[in-house]
C-alpha cells in the first residue's frame, strides 16, 4: 500500500478532530518550549558563574605545595635496617618560590593547548592611609598578560591599568580598599610587607570584581616592585597561572604540567568543586521537571489517539476489509503522532526562543550582572525537537498497534 494514501488518511483523521489535535499539539508545544527555556536558563547561568569564577582564578595554577615530613625522608637519610618511626610530623621549612620559573614557563608555552601563561608573586601586606590600616595581599604581575587572562580592564572603575608599567612604584587597588581608606586615583598609599619593608605607592587605578573578599583585600603592582617589597630577587615567583584554549581540558593539561615540573598544578575544576556539584544538582532537577512535562504531554497524546481508535473503529475495520494490512493501519496512527509532534515541536521552538529572548532582556543590575543570563545554544533546539517527536511516537505506538489488531469481521458483524 502506498505511503501517500496512509498519510492522506492520517491527515483526514487529524483534521476531523481539530480540538483534540490542537490539545495534543499544545501539550508537546508546552513541553518543548519549557525544555528550551529551562535549558537556556541553566546553561546561561552556568556559563555566567563559570566566567565569574575565572575573573580571578586561572584555568590552572602551578605552585609549590607545603609538604609534611614523613617516614620516607628518614629512610633516605638513615640507610640502615632499623625501623624508622616519625612522631608528630611538621611541615617542611621550604621556600614558596618556584625553582627556575621562567624556564618552566617556556616549557609550558610549548604545549599546544595552552593559550596564556603568566608568573605572579603574592605577598601579604598592610595598607595604610593616614591612621587607618587594612590587611590584604598584593599580586605582583605582568599587567598586560594579567589583563589578557582575566580582563582586568573590564573591571576598571577609574584610572588606566597600563600605568603600572609607566609610573614608578604604582599600585592598582580594589574598590573595597579604596572605599575603606578613602582613596582615589592619584592618591598615595603606604604598603608594608610581612618582613617590615615599607613602600609609599601611587594609586593609578581602582578595579571592582563585585566579589567582596577580593575587592577589599587585593591589589596589583608590577612584579619587580613586589619582589623588591618582600625582599626577594627578580627570579622569585610564587605561582604560575595558565589558561588553556578550552577550559574543559584544564584537568588533563594540569596533570601533564604536574608530571613535567614536579610542582602542584591545581585546575579550576578542583578549585571549584562545590560550584560544579551545584551545576550537576541543578541539571538533575531541571531534567526531572522537563521529563515530567513531556511525560504528561505523552499521556495526553496517548489518550487522544486511543479515543480516535474507538471512534474510528468501524472505519478501521472497513480499511482492513478493503485490504489494508496491519502495518498500514499502524503507519496511519503513527503518522498522526509524528504530525502532532512536528506541529507542536515547531510552535514550541518558536515560543521557546521568544520566551528565552524576552527573559534575557530582563534587567537585573546587580554588580556586573546587567541582564538575566540566557543561552541561545542551537543543540538545545535540536534536542528539544527530537525529544518531542520521540515522545509522541512512543505515545502513539501502543494505540497504533491496538488499531492494527482490529478484527474487521467481528466489528462489521457487531
């Protein structure tokens, strides 16, 4: 039997029950539009929080990890047959600086997955302005590389960050520090390191990350200035920050760097385990809600096709009496389900996109977040349409199989 005949009959059945067809399509439409909206919201917020986590955190941080003395060290020092026992082990008194940091940077740059590498010297300091003191930390950086990795320029409230390279003994401070010490661009601030060294520095700019803990403690200075402030030479580097081309590959690249250098390489996934756990939990909740919506839509389609079979039972018997095989009858009702899925799917895609766009224009105005973050990720639309059609086909299969088993002789006689 030609497929075109089956299709024509399926269209006739759908058009003769317009209200039921609209209701079934509306169920699919609602499910798909909610699927797109919720997925867009989840991916948009996840992408935003991931981006915010990279405001001050590199994809990979390489540093010298504090080590605790263990029995292996005793065995290495005392090479005899005695049993070595270490009680009350303490942390080893090792330098926090990396050995040959610029050689390590050259090696890391050879990795094709690496996008940017920059050294940093971190020192705990006391900021002083007048009689007010404030504890914090200063990061000695190469500001051009720092800006490339973290978009420092995008966080600037006032001043020019590149003045760090032009103004002697200059500093770039967080907005929280500026507010607490009543400082403005062009003012002087006294910075005292833990070793007692003190330096009067010129504020060349103020930045705001909207992260309170950062803005109230952190400042930037030229790396050579910080090295001098904490009493170290020009080769002293406390950590190396690495960004990779695809941040999802950071864990694998971190293990490679760790194996080559022997230092601790902490990737952003380990540094933000709670954030990633939150993403997974939200994803499970979201997919559960969407699954329930599409399941309800599927039951609606099942009931409508089931009712159609009961109402069209005589017509089905006549079709089979005229030579329509069971497969042909199954095809007719499955095509109805597919048509309902396509109609509801297309309308659902349009409504889902429109709803996502309208919500994305909702003004939030909280810190750096201006509008509600929404994602227009094309695979979500493809997944939604495919999922919607599969749901309708699954819902239409059992009524279609029931129709194929109708005995025309029994129906016509009855």
